[in-house]
C-alpha cells in the first residue's frame, strides 16, 4: 500500500519490535513505503497541489435486497391501506369433471355416462344422464310379471333395434338384437308390433330344467345356465340390450359379476327382480320399483341412483296395446267372455 506521509516521521510503525522500521522521512512530493504488517495506516501527506477531480459514476439500480434496506418507510394516514391488486379466487375443479363416477350430493351423477332416452320426459329428468344408462345394471322390482315392464322399455328397445345409417366407408347396420333371458311367459307378436318392435330381432333364452339340462349345478346356484349365458352375452359386445328375469334371493357375488360384465356392454341391461330385493344390497347403480297405477298407467319410484334421493312417485302413461274400442273397459270386463248373440236378436 502506498500513501503520502508528512515530514518528518520518526515513529516506528512496525508491528513487532524486532522488525526494523520501514518508514523514513521522505522529501516533499515523495512516497514512503509502509510495511504491510503495520498496526495503523499513517495519515495522508499534505500536498499543495489540489486533488485530482474524481469521476462520479451513477449508482446502479439497487437490487431487491438493497432496496429493502435503503428505501425509506412509506407512511400512510391513519385508517388508510395500500391499494392491492384483486386476486382471482382459487377454484378447484368440479368433481364430475375428474371422473365419471364422481358427483356432488345435490346433483345427478351423469357426467360422462352414455344413455339412451327412455321415451318419458318425466323419467328422463330424474335419471342420471337423462336416460337409461349403458354399461351398468338397472334393476326393476316387480310385484308380479306383466305390470307394464315391457311397455315401459318399448321406446328404448325400439331405438336400439332401429337400423343405423352408414358412417364413412362402413356399410349401413341393420341394428343389434335384444336378448330376453328366461321370460315368465311367451311373447305376443301382435302386441310387440303394436309397440313398434320387430319380433324377428328378439332372441329368447330359456334355461334347461328337469332331466334335460344342468341339474348338477342346481345345488350351487339356481338358473346357473341362464346366468352364464347372460354373462357371456354381455361380454360379447354384440347386443343392443339385455332383459333378464332373475331367480329370487340372488347372491351379491353374482350381481357383482354381472355388473363387471355389463361394463363391457355398450347398451342398457335390465334385471327384473322381486320386491323383497330392495332390502338387500346390490351392485346395480340404478334401482326402480314398479307398481300398477290404473289402466295403462304405471307408478314408478326410484330407490337407488347416483344423486339425491327422489321422494315422490312418478306416474307414467304407458303406450296402449289394445284396440280403441277396448281401452275404455275395465280389466273385469275384458276378462268376461262375450255372450253370443242369438239369431232372433240379430234379426
């Protein structure tokens, strides 16, 4: 380090006594050398010449850390606050947009469910997705067969049996078939035609009973052959819809297997069961109870669905299948045999 020293300088500036002093009395305008181990720096020498002009460089913009120390505190009048930019509220994504199986408790869970309209506006408004769901089971609880279950499903069956127009290079499709597993009675072709259903597109499957069939499976599961045929048909992917009349007191494991098979079926699956099944658990996401409510009328109550419970009962007007002159008669009058007219009366 080089500094200017004022003459005369006689003090030893050495840090240790055994070191010789390196500072001497210099002449005017000369520079004296000071040992680097000195305790203090000597004062600068007095010079008659004016100090050279120093250039002042502009100070760079302080960084964030420097400005936090250099900036003076900002004072505001009492009762006032600094204006802040409004923050956008943090909104989490709706559950129904994350997965099709998620929904809020106050809404119907039909986010990504594929459905087919039931043909009844009041019923579509209460079903998740606005219609009969695909790829899942739908249970219909009946007090007895023939309350109008086929007429209730006739609009959706008619839609699924309709030929589909060609898409791109693919040829027109004649439509898929509908399979009925173990129905309790024979189907009436005339009544099906009145509902607009082509009986040639319906496939009826009956289980083998007695000595002709699967008696060795009866101790394991009733109607085991019908249930096996139903499961294999759902996994095939060639059905438009499936209707099955199941035996009473079916186990939960069987229903779970059918639900897994229905997930591979691009269409609705309807299971007809006894009313007592409402008190037992089921893997079906949709469960309804049907009751006759008059001539060509059906009372329907939703027992289970993906959404809030429905307390009121729906009243549906079923499509008629009788001739116009027979629709005004009561069931007792329809079952009463007509008295043949005598020749004298006809004359």
